[in-house]
C-alpha cells in the first residue's frame, strides 16, 4: 500500500478527484482533511490559502494512473502530488484494499 498526497483549494476539485479515483477503482479510500492553511511562494510572492489535503490509499502498481487523474482534474497549474511509502500495514486492512483497488 502507498498513500498519495495532494492539496487543493477547491471542494469541487477535491470531490471530482476522490470520486473519479474510487469509481475507477484506482484507490480504496480517500481521506479529505479540510480547513488547512498553507503558505507558499508562487510567482515570487508569499501566498496564503485555505486548502484541503487528500490522502489517497492505493497500490504501487496504480501510482502513475493516480498521478494522471490528479493532473487531469486539478485546478492548480503545478499541483503538489507526492507518494508516501508505508513501512507496515495491518494485514486485514491491506487485504481489504487489495480486494478493491483494480477490481471489477
């Protein structure tokens, strides 16, 4: 199992990404953590915005496809997309995830 992380300032985009990944069975779960505040440099200026973090649970074999969906649907010119590798996952949870992701 891997966790792919992205952020957005749009609830519409958040829902489109989550629903697409789940409907296409590219992820078994998407956590959407609202009301985060981010500060970052864009176009040479420090910017602050409210964002939502998406934590996408999937398998390594679908990593590139998940990245593609995020890039296709995202509202940012350069979205943050990063993969968090897991060192240990509960066997029952991993079995559930593997039974869903990529399934029919």
